[in-house]
């Protein structure tokens, strides 16, 4: 017998269908139905019901196919009340209008797309203060709902029109802060069957393990990285019984950022996306949102593949990325941490080359560091410009690449640049220079052609004077609107045009050096569109996860699922740089040293991505030089192992094709041109025995210890092998 809730869903769905009468076809299997109180847009997979009094979303039912009868969302519980939160809203004059004032239905229209892609229902409501003299609401909010034939996918897009009350108000500008899309009280079946996954990078306080139980989030609120600049923005809800997955995200193509949130009310959880399209809104002006996607897929993997396909279409990778990027082994160094500055660093390069490093990422060499005073001036404490030039020349002579750091978030308040070039910077409404919301620097207007030319001139200067191979770009995450009333573009652009800026800088460098590259510190997919490789967010993550692994609350399998989520969403062919420690780790968290677990994680990073190692910070222990070369010896063995098989550099990452029976053992494969390598890593401080399931009839009779080079025999059978790994041991080999 079905549970009571499930039965009530079937009954409500049946009564709803009976009360509407026959459906009217719109396009292929897409249909419409109406009563005096409700509007319906549906196809054989989905059925959306709108309240005709308020224009609000009442329910989204999966009526057909394998989803029959499953209740996805409902708000409010009674179609005649207005107690539920609005599913589409917008913020103007510092208030969410639909939530504050409610909504009143004005009109609707059904239509078939001009390109016959699908069919839409457009619902317009009035909201904000009501003007009795004109009989109009302050705003009209129109939501367009789109279904495609036979697809369990719903698109939503909103438009806001500000009405003109009188001649005086016609000149009054308002801050319009953006749109909000919600999926309120979302669930698929019973809540105990539901699991949430938020793939991609995380901060310490936003970690949601893949497959987190629904009820554990019902009393919390978590807002994640903005997307697509810092993360993916994708929220996924999966039913454990059938693996069906509801995915929710916004399509901005990198033009602007949005924030994704999970918020519980004690019983249910709401998915929310805040689309940051900030404008000055005049009466009579309309503003359109980005598109919100709801995708009902047959599995999490299918949902993520749909998202990845959208990225491939809207934010394709740079086709001019050199093939050698994937081969790099990056060493991050700060001249400040070498007593002899640039000269001492140059003298160390032959040793670094012998370890296996192929690229030097040079932290700020100019006055002011990450709070720049003058990007053109080499900090005299580090050496002279001639010594910087000599460093690059020495590296090139060793076959190493050199990329400089690049700070675009702003200048130190003591810098002369804002005084000499005030035209480059964000201006507030009162005329003051704008400050970066995170770093407190005097922040430039990224969309300003004058600032873009300033940065182009800078990179050409560096290229001409020093011969560097490119840049690692710091802190380019979208920073919000500056609210300069005099710019000739939307308010959000001065804080979101970093991708355009970087694209122009890279194009300028390539006029002289076609192989010039950019590495993005921030890790959202939009920067993989304009840079050649991008970091994953490991600043605090690994320190946090190591502590959790030590007490048994996080496993190797958990980390594998995290990486699987990242790789499942990255655009095809993207180059991801991984590190377990960088300069920020000790600044924002705590580094506990190069122990066995740390080095096991480093091996996974090196063998499934592009590795980056920090040369150390003497002000914050520990450094790789502390143990008379033992740590660097381990890195040397790891990088040599990576070079033995081309698939470990350029092969397809296959984390989902291999499984370990023991969650303490990380497992994965990489394949290229018919050859595959298997990698196993024990993240535990105890010996671990595991059975590895492999695809096809693959067999591995022995594997090699990545750090010692010793062979380890396995017990293979058809499609499986059983093996015991020592504490923190990493094994790999051809299969």
C-alpha cells in the first residue's frame, strides 16, 4: 500500500485533472488547461499549475512516464490562499516585492516558440504599491514558463516592468538588485528517501557531502559559491529508491553571477537562486532575467551531463590553449620568502627542475603584494628589474615556463595610481572611489575601456621587459555592482566584466607569443572559457578534510565523489589545477605538515589533474625544505611516475568506472588511445584491504608504489582485484 502522502498526491492529481476537463494541444505533446482559478502547462512528463488569482506557482507534478504521481513542489497547500513563498521574485528599492507586497494576476498567454522548440505560458502579475489614481501596480512581473516536447525540463525566465506613476517619478532611478527563483518545499517522494548534492568547490562552512540526507538540511541554510565565476551553481535532489534527480541552476553564460542556496524551514527544503542582474531601473523600463532551468533526469550522472552540455554551448573552452598546459607541474614561489630575493630564487631553479617542476608561478614581485601600490615597479626588497629578467631567462634555459601573478581586484589605498588615473576606477553614487567588498582595495571598473587598455599595456610591458609566459590571475570573482550613475552600461558590468578583460589581455599577449597562457585562481566555468587552466578551490578544503578524515567523518570515497562531481561538470577538455596547500592555506586556516595523508591526497591531485605545489612560507610552518629534502624526494618520485604513462597527463579521467569496496581507498582510472592506468590511494593511517571492480575484463596482476617504486601483487579475478594497501600507500599501474 502506498504511504498516505503518496496516496494523497495521486488523489489530488486525479481530482485536478477531472476538474479541468479536456486538455487543449499546443505543440506535439505539450498541452494547456484552464479553469477560473488555475492555469496549467504540461506535457507527458511534467505538469505545472499556476494560481489564477495570484499568478503564483502552485505545484509541479511529474504526471507521466516513470515520474507518475511524484509530488515535486507545492506552495501553498491550498490553491485559494496566498501563504506560500513566491517562486519568482525580484529586488527593487531594497525589498523583494512579491514577498513584501504579494502578487495579483493580471493576464496570461500561451504560445508556441517561433523556432518550434517548445511552448510557453506567460503569466503577468502586479506587485509593489498599488496606485489607485492610475489603477496600476508599481511593477509588472512577467514569468515565462517553457516546456519542450517529451522532456522533463522546465525553463523559467522573468521580466520586470516599472510603471510610471506621474511625471516626477519618471526621472527617479531605483536600484534593481536582481531576480530570485525558488523551488519551494522541494522533495521527490518521502523526505527520508531524498538526498542533496551540491557539486563543485566549497568553503569550510558550505560543505555538503555528496548524497547528504534531506532531513539533515531541513533546519539549516547554506549559500554556496556564486556561479559561474566561483562555482557551478547546480543544486541536485535525488531519490535514493529510483535515482531520479531534480537539478536546478541558472544560465547566465558568464555575463553575470548568481547565488545558489538551500534553506530549510524545519520540515522541508527550498532551492533558491538569486540572479545578480543589477540595474538602475527607470519608470517605463523593463529588465529581463537569465533563464532558470529545472531538469528531471533519470540519474545524477544524466543531470550533470545535461549541465555540462550547456556549458560546452554557452562557455566553450579557449581553442588556442597550448597542448603543453596539461603536462605542467607548477611550483608556487614568493620572492619575499627567499632571503636573497630574486637572485636566490634563480639559484634554486636547477634544483626545482630536478624535482620535476616545469612551471614557476611567481607570486607578486611588485610593491604592495596582493594590495598593489605599483604593478610596474619591482619591489626593491626582492631585487632589481634586471634580476627578475635574469630569473625568467634562467628558467627558460632550463625548459621551465614562468607565469607572473596578476591582481585586478584593486590598488592599495596608499597607491598613487588612483590619484594619477582616477578614470580607471569604480565611482559610487556620491562620487567617492569604490572599494572592493572583500579586499578593501580601491577597485577598478573592469568594463571601462580605459582600465582594460591600462591592463593590456601592463602585460605587454611585462612581456617586452621580462619575457614571462603568462599570468596567474588573482581574485577575479564577480564583485557586485559599483552603482556609478554615469557609466554607459548596466550597473552590474563594472563588477562582472573580468572575463572580457582577461580575454583582451590574453589576445594582446598572443600577438607576440601565441603560446601565452592564463591560469585563473577562481574556479568557476566562465574563467575556463577565457583562461587556459583553472584552480580548484583547495585553499581551506584539504586542511578541513584531513581533520575530518582523522576522526572518521570523511573518507576517501567522499573525496572521490567530490572530484567526480567536479569532473562531471567541467566543460569537455578543461584543464584543472589541484593543490593541497597554497599561500592562502596558512593565512586563512592551518597547515599541519607533509604527513602521509597529505601526500596521498597530493598523489591523487597529480595523477588526476595538473599539480601545483607551494614552496613554503617561513612565517607559517611547515615548508618542504624542513626535512633535508625528504619531502622534495617524495614529490620527485610522484612526478616521475606521472610521466611514465601519457594517460596520467592527457587521458580521460574515469572516476565513475572504478569502485572500491572499502571507502578508505580512493580508486580511479585514466585512459588514452586504448591504454589505461589504475590508481589506488589509502587515505587511512591503518592498512586497508579492498576489492576493486574494474570495467570490462580488465586485469591488473601487480601495481607499483608511487613513492617507493616497489611492486605490489594483487589477487585478480574477472573484473575485480583484491589488494591490501599500507597506511597512506598510493599504488598505480597499467591495466
